[in-house]
């Protein structure tokens, strides 16, 4: 019957299929090799033309680098205060818009006369924090030691304030090195003239000074209580020592709580003094950098970019000519 074919027939069929597969693979490798050979012959044929284009491109790029003036930049590291981050980005965007529109009246209003808009640009970005996961893990492990203490609340509060108020980098590009630093200073002065945030700063500073005065008064009273306790303890002798003191002949207070309260007052005074030092302007200037030459990337330099463009245009034209010949032959 037709269904009972001998095994040799199936084996021969498998050998034929494998042979065809190997022939297809061989044809594929031959096609790739021929394509590489054609490319090599094409480059060999046009070698002197390509070398000439590269040499001309290098010469043109070198000339452009000599003709085109250098571009400078000044980087300013700032820290927004009292939730003024959005305002900072808005005002930098406003200044950039005035640069694009070449609004000389605006820049005269902030004290910048005879402004040169050629190459002038301003950008802002957040400063990336340096740190790794290993340091973060160690920091979390350290926090566990404060888990059952009152200090953990102050630490968490300080970290939240630090994470919510990143430092930012304002970068100003220009071509006149003498103009850049003065322009950066005038821009920073304009940023810090906001009436609303300056009013808030006055309130913050007033509250901080009042808080320091009150803490100082309380600290003086606590020191007097501790002094009286120490004097009384010395007069009574060590045999009658007690770790509690009596206030107004009614309430007994643990001396350890008094010392802890004093430490809290000192810490609060230090925090408020730090706030007074930081909150001087809506945007605090951490560092106003010196003018520096803008470093271009390797492919951004004309001496490299021009030869690449020349060779690319030649190759594209060669492909178009080849495709046109093929299309003409098919017609």
C-alpha cells in the first residue's frame, strides 16, 4: 500500500532537504562576500576622491574654528528659599524670552546697557546630587539608632526640607568674557527683587528673631534653676541628694528633663540662627562661577564635522546615481 513506504525513501528526502539548506546558507555567505567586495572595489576606485574630500573638509573645518569666536559660559549654583522654585524657573524663562526677542528696554530696566545678544543664552537645571545606594543604606542604618528618641523628628524634618529644596544651576552663555559675570550678577539681582517673596522673608526673619529672644529668656531661667539645684545639692551633702526638684512648692520635675529641655532650647536657637543666615534673599547664591570657555563635543567641532558632511554627501549622491542607473535599465 502507498502508506507503507520503505524507510530509505524518507532518509533520501531528509538528505535532499539538508543539502538544499546548506546550499541556501552558502549562497547567503557568497552574497555577503560579493557585497563586501563591491564596496571595497568602490572605495578603492574612489579612494583619491574621498581622501581629497577629507583633506578639504579638515581645511575648511580648521578655518571655521579660527574664524568663529569662542563661546563662554558662567555657571551659578543657587538654592530657592521659601518655596520659590517655581518662581525661579518662571523668571529664568522670562529672561530667555526677552533675550530671543532682543528686548533692550527690559535689560536696561535691570541695569544692563549696551547688551550684545549674539550668542547670549540662559538655561536652568537641577543639580544632580552625588551619592550611591550604599551610602543611603548606611544612613538609614544610622537613623535606626535614633528610632526611640526625640531627635528622629528633627532629623526627618531636616531631610524632608533638604529633599524638597534642591540646588539649581543657572548657566549663562555669551561671547564677551568681560560682559558675562556682570550680566550674571544683574540677572541674580533682578531675580531677588520679587516683592512677594521678600515680604515673606521679612516675616520669617522677624519670627526667627522673636523665637531666639524667647528661647534665650527661657534658657536663662533654666540655667538659674539648674544653678539653684546644684547649690542646694552641695549645701545638703551627697547623702540627701535627689534627682528631682520642686517648682513653686507644688510640682516635682526630674532634673534629667530639665537638661533635655535646655538642650532642645539650644538646638532651636541654632536652627533659627541658621535660618536667618540662609534666608536673606528669595534665591540664595551658593556659587557664582568665573567665565569659562564652553567645551564642545568631539563631533560638535567643525574640524571633524565638515569632513563627515562632505563624505556623507558624496556617498548619498553615489547611491542616488546607482539607483537611477538601475531604474533606467528596467524601463
